[in-house]
C-alpha cells in the first residue's frame, strides 16, 4: 500500500484527510470537513474480487429474516410516500426483495445493481422515492453516485439510505462493518448532515442505520 500519497476525500474532495485507524489489512483516513472515514484507495478490491465476495451473500427473497431486515427501510418509506408511487431500488443485489415489498403495497419500482442489473436506462427517469439499502458503504465514488440518485428524484421526493453509521463512542477497531473489505466508506451522522446541506434537503435519521432525505418541493 502506498501510504505516502494522501488521497482526497471521496465524498467532499477535501484534500487533507488525516490518519484515523490502521489494521493488518487496511489504512483508514478521516475527513474533517464531511466527517467521512474511508479506506485508503490502494486497498480497494478489484471489481472481480468484489463480485466474488458478493456471491457469498445469502439474500434469499424467501427468507423471512431478510424481509424483516429490509423493513427497517420499507416501513419508514411507506409511511411517507403517496399511494401508487414510482420508485427505484439502487443496489438491489441478485434478489430484489425490496422491490417486491413495495410492489406488494401498490407501488411500482425499478431496480439497479452494478453487478446484477446494470442497465443505465433507470437513470433517465424521475422517481417519487429511491432506496439505497446496504450499498453506499461499497461506493468508490460516493458523491458521483449519490448526486446522480438525487438528480433522479421528483421535487418533494424521498431518498432513503440504510448503512451502519459511525456513531459516537463506537469502537471502530472492533466494528464488524470494517471486517468486510468491500466496505470502503463509513458515514457518520454529521456526514449525512453535510449531504443534506449540499442538497438543501430535509433529513431524518432513524436509529443507527437509516436516513431519509426529502427533496425541496420547489426543485
């Protein structure tokens, strides 16, 4: 790993991140502007290596435990969106259960995954709501992807993100989230606040893993 080169923050592009933590596998840096912690890019897996890791995930659409897990996102979003809305599930994986859960409630939903359903046509549409569940922590270019999702929302629309947050008093060195080498960016509540300011968005953080942004009605 070339640690002599200090990379820019992949979210806000601040050019002076500082060392945050180092283990036997990776070095992590912290951005003082947006409060993002990120793995040094020299440690990123190749796309083929990432895909092999994802193939070990067991996200079965028939699994009631997986459905219960996704309810952390579906329930707060269903409480906000109007009936018969159109949505997009970003990072749906090989089994788009969240799409099915929203369709069961009368909504229409497209889905996208860079490995399993990579069609770019979904980004030419506008949506009343977008979900990104357990995917943003994998993004090598999080601002590019998140800004693209934001641009796909109708005025007044909702973007829901689910990712384990780097909350105060967290023991980062023992955190299960950093054990997965496909996880490269780690959001704190203040990171989400930075995004809300960038987008002029309303924001609600639910627990330690779900955030709902709402786009201003006049946009």
